[in-house]
C-alpha cells in the first residue's frame, strides 16, 4: 500500500467501565467520584416495574439527594428530552447534579442528552443533527439494562424530532464519564427483547467493521463483539438466568458501541431509521430486518470487507456464507416471533425510499461498505418492504 492510500484517524477514549457481577453495588462510590451532592435518575416504566428503579434510588439516597424522571413508553422524542432537561434545570438552581441513566437505549439516550442540554436554556430541537454545538454537560453515569445499543459509551443519541422523523444528535458532550455493566440487570429482560437488542449489537459490529470509515482498532472491538454474540446470544435468549452469557452480551454490546463511535454505521441503520419514521418500528427490530434484506447485496459489492465478519461468527466461513449464518442466528433466537407484535401494514416502497434519501439518513448511506446508487436504493427499498 502506498503512502498516498493511507489515511489518518483518531481513536477517542472510552468512558471508565466497571464490568462484571456486583458492579451495581459500586454505584454510590462511582457517583462520589463525580463530586456532586445531587443525582437526577433517568429511567423508564419497565425498570420501575421490575424493581430496579427503587433499588437504585435507595442506593443513591444513602449519600445523595435523588430526583427521578421516568420516560414515557416508546423511543426517545425531543419533547421527552425537553421535559427531562427542565427537571434537571430545577435541580441545578439548588446544587450541581450528576445524571444517571438506568435502562435500555431509550433511557440512556435521554439521560445523555439531558446532561448536555440542561446546562443551557436552549431546547433539544436546536441541537438536532449538530445544528448547534452543545455548551458543556453535567457529569453522567450510565447503567444499561439491555445488551444492544452500546449507548453507555457512544457520542450519538437517536430520537424522534418534532416532525415525527427518526433523527439523531451527536457531540463529544454526549459521551458519559462512567458506565456500569452488571449482568444481573438484563436477567429480567424478556426473551424477545434479549433477541432483538442482541441483534442490534451484531448489526453495529458488522457495520462498524465494514464501513467506509473503519480502522484496525475499531475492527478489533467489532470482531470480538461478533464472536461473543454468535456464542452467547442464543443461550441468553433460551436461558435468561445464565449470568455468564448475560455478561458476554453486555461486553459485546459495549464493544460494538465503541466500534460505531469510532467509525459509524451503514445501510442497515439508514433503512432502520427510515422504518422508524414511516412504520414506527422499534430500532432494534428495524435494523435487524434491514440487515436481513440487504446483507447479501452489500457483500456482493465488497466481499473482502465481510470475510473477517464471517470468520468471527463461524470460524472457517467465507463472506458468501454470511447471509446464511445471519439467517441461522435469526432462527436460533426466534426473531420471527420477536417481530410479530410489529407486523402492522407495511409502508409503501416509495415512502420508505423517500425517508432513506432524507438528510438525516445520508451519513449512514454514504458510510456503507457498498455505496448504493439511486437505482440500488429503489431496489433495496422494495426488498425491505417484501420482508415486512
């Protein structure tokens, strides 16, 4: 390779990670490291029903004043972030606080955004798609209860804007200070959510390792994530109390999150976000379906990029085996059952295509291993709709 074909890249630091059984028991000490007397705990109704919110509140209350914001059902919206930011600003009138996110990607994304938005008076709307830079942030600590988004380590948040479009925000201020990965938390996750969130992590790893912006360091994270998911996800679905596989999946999701934070996502996320906009599919279901519909096409245009993925998922396999390996994993975790609640009438291919082409989805489209032409996009939109 000539010097002219080489490129430079940056690797940004990870948050401090506390990983393994009983990690949650260190929460008070970890918050104390951040040096604030007050905590805004951001979580959701599911975590409250499972008893985790009460447990974490009690733990924090030994040393801190604690306020609680429970997100409404569904994925994050601009309105929800604005409401949570107002709660944080009310606390800040009295004392500086740390934001703790507890839950899946929704709760963590809201918590990360609140930590950045609450320090200024501007609404969340102003920061969408980097329209304005964040002006700082509060200390932030994330506790994931699922093994999918990797939100505990990324600088990106996905949320629905005021026009109903699935969009995003990005900034260094969105990277938390700390994350606790305790395998006890996802034990209460239903098998269907274990399956779909785990597939989300796999899609992250595949797209990060094959993207236009990939690099050797990010690939090391992504390929290890693929190995762990291939080994652990079917067991995590079938035997939810198995802490070993729960920990492997948490490590995998975190690694995949670190990978996409370095080099982004691709076509499956372009389509997944579009499906969120036009069909209101949950993110994990949408990206898993999008990968199923487009993987063979992407491989056909860039087979060398996918060879390490195939070998990581099933040693000795070639890139042309990867669609079959992915289909086998979907079957092993019963993805067909997991997606049943979302089998509403499919959008038209034209509506999906319009959203795939929209400004908020362009960065993902341009970053795919095989970059689609306009005619490719139309064909792929029809392939996705045929799966719905």
